[in-house]
């Protein structure tokens, strides 16, 4: 049996959470074993309805106020005690890695994080993202079952869309949370002010760096994003300067994204930033420096001043939207 932790936000599966379910389903099929999906915390049952997969779906710890990593690990450990579990998978997010670390410590098991691929055998052969995503590592995971893994963003396609796969039996797990398990609990989550597309879910992201020039320069990027139905992101230097809030930061210490198109405006492309956007299907870079690192990593690059290039793109989009041509968006 394969267990997979489904990460969700208030009952809505995250992208990396859905991808982990897809990854776990592929692994279960290769091993000829059933897949059981686990969702924990408030909204667990709603999350399972939105991401049906596996023979049995477990909802647990729904009475807690919020995220509690040790309590979540305790719930997974209770499932392991039933026996017959070959592997436990979780998304390679901050929460997924934290919960699995607690589970590994509780059961004294090795943990392989940020896996890109897994080949079962004796031992299991793994490929992992290492050093902030700057390289891949071939590794082996031996020992007895269960094996603990987390799956990096972009490693696979998400699991089935709601309604495309039969939902398994949903079971409510009893809440087992010791006092020590509840030392750290997220009591309240305050959503960011304003509306718009979130970085984590955006199919298109327009992101700016030092080359934007200042807070007012992001008006151009917001106009372009509005036409594309995109989210606006930024590099670390932008948040350090106070031009944009940290929630807009893409990178190793910000949000890791996987849009269809990532438009990088005035971003040099330091490794810390590329870690955040490397899973994008296509990258368009706009920069005055043809030798900027991001230009070599981009699928398309424009050498020019973003303050001239972006308005030209906006003008062309408006012309196309007015019926004078065709537009891929």
C-alpha cells in the first residue's frame, strides 16, 4: 500500500499537493499496490472530494484550529501502525517536508526529500533536487518498508481532476494529538489583502527585478498581467528594497512556481531566483544585458529596456484584443 499526504489550503488542494498524488499513483501502479490518500486539518474532507484518487481516502485532525506538524505526523504514524505500507509520500513543500521529518524522527526511518523520480528495487533508486535546485542527485534508499519520500514541484502531472476518477471510500480518522503534539499550532491564517491570481496557481506570471527601477515601475507589469490574467511576482532584491511584499517573491526563500509562462522583466537570474521559476514550462526574459544569467536559461529572450518592451507588448495585446489579429491567450 502507498500512502500519500494531500496538501491543501482550506479544502482546496495545492498544485504541489495534487502533483504528489499523481506521483504516488504512478508509483502505486508500478508496484501493483493500492493508493490511499490522506488529508489532515480543517477542510480535509473537502480537499479529498476535490482530488479523488486511491481506494481509500482518509480525513483526519479536522477539529484542530490549523496546521500542527507534530500532530499531523502522529496521524500518519497511526496509519503506519496498521502495517502493509510500502511507502509514504508527501509534497516537497515547507509543510510536507516538515511533517515527514517529524514522522521520520517518530519512527526512526530515513527520509528522502524533493524527489524527481523513483525506481523501486533493492534499494530504491532516486533522483533528487539538491543545492537549491541547482543540480540533480542520484541516490539510493534502502532499508525496510515503509520508505518515506517527498516530491518536488514539477516532478509529475497532478492527480486526476475532480470527477474524472472514482472517489474511494472516505474514512474519518480519530483525532490523536498529545499535548506535545500541539506545542506548535497555526491558530489563524490571514489571507493577503486585495484580489488577483495567486502565484501558486497562476498559469502566467509577470515578474520584475531590480531593472524595474522602483515601486512605481511595477505599474507596467500589473497592466501586462491584467491583460494576460496573470499574477505579478518579483525577485528577492525587490522585496528587500520594499517595492513589493514578500508574498510576491519568487525564489528559494519565496514561492516556487510552475506556470505555463514566466515573464521575467529586469531580473538577472541568480540561482536563488531560478530555483523558484525553473519548473515553468516556458520562460521569457526581458533584459538590457544580453549576458545576464537568465538569458541563457530562458526559452525566449528580448534584449532591451523593459520600459520600452513591455508597453509595446501591452499595445500589441490591446490591438489584437480589438480584433485586428490573433493572440495565443
